[in-house]
């Protein structure tokens, strides 16, 4: 595995790979890799002759007061794990390499970025879309592997790729979970032992919502109230939202139908956790 820190070097390597007929898989991350990230890298390695993983903690997607400075980092471990999986290139640019001057071009996908996370983190997805657009421009034609745990992020990236005709195939991979159902996240490290015991309530809330739908419920408000009631049984959880929406638009437009996504977000002390799952009606 080769570690690359500059845009020009990565472009040169990947252009040569494609020129030799080798397709590229790409896994964009912010590092501090866990089994969820590694499942994306493994899928890319299995599907493509060449895999590149990027590690970049993107300041554009952190609002003032969020955890940019304290976001967990461990490049030594990340590098070792990627190499063990057979990743070919690890792209680790500095902030100065990615943003040599203040960036004035911003990519926004308001139709899917505004609800849910957009209500509490209004600038988050503009930061995500902008850096992902830049990474796609750097990497070039590829398959990009994203985790379904960040379902709204998947929707934002898919719509951006479609609207801007980017030569990228987005592959959404299943959420990887701990044995008790908690979705793996780099921010789980913030949980105290007591909070960690209660955190799987998010998975329990999703299950309750899915059970309601399986029982014939199509009123999004009823499903959302069912999920919220479960989260509120955890004394250390502070619910931000519980949503039952159409999977592609992230809004409910009458009775739930077709592909449905249930999403939940809650704070446990310093940790803000999200989770989701889907079904079809």
C-alpha cells in the first residue's frame, strides 16, 4: 500500500491505473476506522482491481462548537488496517492541500439535505457535498463505497452525482453493528460506560417502528411516536428526531408506501448518535 499526501500524485497514480485497464474503487472516510469502514474497504477490494481509501477530517462539515478539534484520529492504526485488507492507496491530504485558499465554491443539495440532520446541523451537508465533490474530482471515474448508517448522506451524494453527471457509481453498503445492535461509529468512543449500555435503544426504536409497519401501520406520525417512546425509555438519551419517511426524498407525503426509511438521532452526553433502517410496504 502506498500512502499519498498530494492531489497531483494521487491523480497521476489513478490515471495510470485506469490507463492500464484497472478500475478504481474509492472509500472516503474521516479516519479512526472501525469495522464499518473496513467493511466498505473490503467490498471495494473484492469488487475492483484498485482501491483507494481517503482519510481527511473535513473542517467544512463541522459547525462552530462541534468536535472538529477533538474528533478521534489514529493514522497509524488506520494505515495498518487498510494495508492488511489489501488497499492499494491511502490518500491522507492536509487541510492546506485540500483547501490552499479559502474555498468559495459550495455544493448544496437542498432537497435532501434540508430535513432531519439539516434542521439541527444546517451547514453540515454543504460541507459534506463540497468535500465529496472535490474528492470525486481528484479520484476520477470510480465506484464509491458509502455506509448506509449515514443514509441521508448517501442520498445527498447520490443526488449530487446524478445531477452533476459525475463518473461515479455510488455503492451503499449495510450498516455494521456491535453484537447488541449499536451501529458502529467513530463517535461511540465518546460514550461513558453507562451511556454505552443505553445506546442500543436506537436500534430498539427502529425495530419498534419496523414492527409497527409490519403490522400494517402507514401513518408516519404514529410510527415516529412509537420510535420516540422507545428512545425516551433511556434516561441518558436526549432525542433529536425520530422520522419515518420515503427512502429517496426523506419526507413523508401521505401514507407511507414503497421504500420507507426510519431514522433516529439522539445525544448521549458528548456523543451524538444516528441510526436508520429501511423496509418496503
